[in-house]
């Protein structure tokens, strides 16, 4: 998204950024939401529930990042297993990477559920 210069009063700008942050969070774009909420907090720290929304966006972004690492870790582990077993076909390595990634994602969700986040903690 290109940078734009906001016009209007500070309250109007904060309202625009707050609405934008809510939209970004609904889309799963937590990085964009965090950026908009930090701008609000920078110029008007007590605006609505910006601090709580910012904390929620940061928590969800961290959860997504952890799931991504679990998926990549699973894929790397399975590729390593394929290397040790000397799988000679690239298609086998691709299948191992896909299977490992899916298993890693599943394990990440399982760990998140045991930590109290639950599989559907993204709902408000």
C-alpha cells in the first residue's frame, strides 16, 4: 500500500486509521494493523481501545509467525529424513516437504491449543 498524507483533524485521522486497522485485522493482515495502530498511539495514545487492539494484533502476528516456523521446521525435518534415507527422486523430496510442512503446521496448532490459544482464537 502506498503512503498517503492524511488530511483533516487529528480525530478524523485517528478514526480513519482505527477503521483501517480493524479492516486489516479482519483480513488477517496483522502487520498492516500494527502499523496503523502504532500511528494512532504515537499521536493520540488514549484513543478508544487502541492499546488493547494493538496488543491483540501483535499477539496474533506472533501466533502466525510461530505456525510458519513450525511448518518450515517440519518440512526441513522431513527433507532431512529423505536425505538420510537417500531418496533419489525430487518428487519424493517435494512430497516429503509438503507432508512435513502440513505435519509441522498441525503440531503448531496443537501446541497453540495446549497453551490456551485454541484452534479458533482468531474470533473476537
